C-alpha cells in the first residue's frame, strides 16, 4: 500500500492527480442529485419520487470495494489491493425493492439502470441484466459492513419519505411515467457529475435568451416581414392564419390541430401560437418536430432568421458541425434550450428509449409546446404507441401538442387520443381551403388505364418548368433517363449534401424564371419550399397527392390555377404502406361520395380507410411489453426500445464520394470515428439495402474501414456515384419494395 491512511468518508467521484481532500463526498453528491431530480420531476407531481431515487442511486458507492477502487485509480493503493468487483448501481435498487414493496420496484428500475439503461423485468434482450435477476444477485452486497453502516445511517430518513402515486395510475400510465422519472434521475446525475468533474463545461450550458426575449425578437421580425411583403391575396391569408394562431394561444394547454393548406405559412404561424401560448401559461420551451431530415434544415434556418442563429438548437443526425456551438451541442444532450428543432424519429424513439443518454431529455418535454409538423406521416405500424405517448404528454405532463398539417389524419377520433379534446386553431378550415385554392388537381378518368413512362416523359418535355413526383426510386431513375439530359433527378440515392445543392439550384432557376424540369421521389412533398406552375404526380394516397400539389403555384403568382396532373403509372406501388394508401384512395373514389383533394374533411376519411387496411398498429406488441403486467410493475423496457423503430434497419449508411467527402474520409481513416468528423460525414451517406452489402463488399465496390466489424462502409469505385443520379447500383436486380424512400 502506498498510503496506509484509510479513507473514512465515502466518496462519489475523484479528481485525477488530486488527493481525497478534493474529491466529492458521496453524501453531497446524493443530496445534489436528489435536489436537482426533484426539481425536474415537480413538473409532473413526482418530486418526492425523484428525490428518493437521487438519494439512493449511488448507495453502492459506500462499499469498501468501491472506495478501494477510487484509491487504486488515483495511485493511493497498489494493484495487489485493487478490489475487482466494485459495482454500485444494484445496491440502492435492492434496498428499495426489499424495503418499499412494489413502490420500491419502480425506484429499482431507475436506480439499477442509471448507467446501463432501463432493464427488462425478466428475460428479454439481456437476461443477465434483467431487474428480477439483478435484485436476486446484487442483494448480497447489502450485508457488507461498510455498506450496511451507510444504510443504517440513512434508512430512517429514506423510509420516512416513502412516496405515494402522483395521480391515480391507469395501466397505460405507469411505464411512461417511470421512463420520465428515470429521465429526471439520469439527467440530474449527469449534470451534477459534470458540475464537479468539468465545471467549465457545466458553465457553458443554458446560455440562451429567455423565452420572453425570444418572443419579442420573433414578433418584431415578423412585423417587419409582413410590412415588406407584397400585397397579395396569399400573403393576406397568411396574416389571417397567424392572427388566428395568436388568438387561440390564450386557450388552456392541451391538444390542438392546425389545419392549414400547403403554402399557408404554417411554420411561422405555428411558432407564433407556440410563443404566445408558452408565455401565457408559463411553459418552458418549444419543440418543433419534423418528419424528414431533408426539410429540418429549412425549418431551422427559417426560425434562426427570426430568433437568431444561436437561439435555435437542432438535434438530428445530419447536423453540420459548422452550425454547432458548444452550448448547442450540450443542449442536444438534454434539450434544456428554449427552442428545439428535431426529427420525428428522434422525438418518438426517445420516448420509448431505454438508454440513459437517450432518456436524459425526456423530462424537458414536460411543460413544453410541441409542434408535430406533417403529423400524417407517422408510421401506421407504430400508430398506437405514438398516439399513446402523445396522450400521456397531454394528460399528465402539461404538454401542449399541435398537430400541424394540410392533410389532417383521424388521430383524435379513435385510439389513445380519443379521450382528449382536440381544438382546431383555424376557425373555418373549409373556407380557408377554398380561399387558398391555387391549383386544379386533375385525377385520372379511368383508374384502370395505366400510362407508360415514355408517355409521361414526352409530356414533361412540353413544359419549361415542371415537377413530377413518383413513388419509388427505380421509377424515378427510369423517368429521369427518358425525360432528357437537362432533367434534375432527386431521390435518396443522392447523399444529403448533394440533394441540398440540387434543391438550392432548382429554387434559383424557378426564381429567375429559367427552364427547370425535376423528377423526384416523394422526398420533396412534405415541407420542401418549391413553387412550380405544373406538377405531375403518380397515383398514390390522397394526402400525398395534396402534398405534391403544395409544390404548385405555392405563392399564388399565376392568375390561373396551377395544374396538378395525377396519372396512373405503369405498375401499382410495391406491396406495403404505399400500396395500401393507393388502394384506400381508389376505394374511396369508387364510393357513392368520392373525396375531394380541395376539401379538408376528406383527409380524415382517407386516413380512417388507410389505417383500417393496416395489419398491425403496434398496440398488441407494446401492450404486452408495457401495459399487460403494469399492476405488478413488470415491464420489458429494452424489448420495447428495440421494437420501436420508426425507420426499419434494412439499410446501412455508406459513405459516398461526392464534393468534399474525400478529405473527410481520409481524416476518418487517419483519426477514427471522432464525433465532429462523423457529423460532417453524415451529409455524405446513402442508405443501401443491408442484404446487398456483402455482395458489394465481395465485388470490391465498397470497403469496410478497419477494424473488422466497424460497420463503416465506403464507396471505392468512383464511377458508382454520379453528379446526375447519385449512387448507381444495379437497380434492376433489387426488390422494388426495398427502394421506397
């Protein structure tokens, strides 16, 4: 032993190169985490639960073996004295489960998982880490003298603070509440540890203008924009929409719908509602949730132009590091900034996550205004867990949800949201749609008469400016090849940086009145700000047709309505979601009362038919894992997190050679996968069907960067990626069903 002085005070954390007098006592760390976690959980009436979880979470660090580990790690003990087993997260969990009954089991999930993530109760994905097994195995450490003495000193106080349920729980409430409680604990633990270990980094957090100052900035810039805007009917209607949003903001928090035709200024109007509503009701932040990464940057840039560059935090995988500051990187960890812009995938997958890092942010959704943009794009196979999470946020976490879209689905008619009172912000959506009608949508007379791509290509060549949207990537490639050398091709075979460059160039040509013909998959439909005089759309579901029409005569500059021509493509959509949407619309068109794309009441009808055609909405799966055994608090959190995947993992990202990607790939080879480097390279990836990767590796078309099994794949043959069509694989050999966006 290098230093025979025994450390009598248990410590939670040490500092490298400093003696125990500079370390953090376990008592202080537990108290600080308890205080902070309780403050977080107060938003949903669970402060007592979070406080007790905070006091208990590091109880196991009182073990003599853990204190010896700290001494050894800091050179105070020889290696021969190192205690190999010094785990600490199980002790507080075992005490809670043994002393507090079923209520203690709830705390045990949070405490046992505060590093490794919420466990399954039994069996599941990691059986050896399941709560039931850990409570059986880890309990033996409670008898260790040092730990037993620590518990004896605190037990009376812990028992005196035995909490009761924050509200009369229903079976569907408990697992969601437990995940929110877990969020409070892990975020408090991260922040308190950071405050001790990295005070400079802790000081960099939360450097944002308060929401009231941001509102002043937003509405001043909005007024200036309105004053400078051309006096057109479209702009007058947009002003009326914003006024309706500001008026509705006075209503009590809850569930709202914002039904605005495409091009009606939904982004700014929704933000105006959110700011007024948050300030009126003392809410903490605004979270803007967007379905596609292809449009999140556009929305974030619009908000930055009104709120300031440093006051909008983006959180998504394709974020350009040049747009990140230290404060924004830190805010993305736990969403403690006043304005967050994120993806639907990030938002909902976090709500069903089990990992500590993914759950940190959840408590900050409480007491917020959440705008769910293009909400009709929620995946039908996960509709029940998505709407259940939405219902939980509205019912118990003082969250206002805004369902914003031009094509409202029937989410509040049945299922978990049926018990919520959904208030429409726009006083008369039907009249609004009539006033904002800028297009003539021409549906095919004969739904059986399919047309060839050659015919469509010939028609497109008649227009100097035209957009054609098709259903699959092979269709897009085929039509683009037939439509002439000057056609602009857009699909997810192009990497994100390439798509962004092409879309910017298309906007510039449209603005200049120059010829531009575009053939695209449906990636341009939701929120991409393009304005063509003519749009062609391959037949599909009603909502997608309406979204495509939103790219036509968007600003109402043409005296005559823009033309939206819907045609029957050579083949039906591949089996799956697109085929079911197509079939649902065909069925409605053949009914006694066919729907109209110009009538907002048609969209709930379409979505009811579309949802009814689904084989599974996720209810059965998630009920089994998170609801069925709720009364005995037996949850399968890891199974649920693995099952909740909004993007199926049937593709892998491949780094392609476009633009500046070679220099970043070279750095990746030299430095390995550093965070900032990987964020840059996200802009240069294309998703490739997983089953093709072995063949492409075997042919030498791709390579896997070392070490083996890294999962980092790089295009090797330069001719595989072209300026025109992006990644150029043998499309004919692929299953069309795998090539949908």
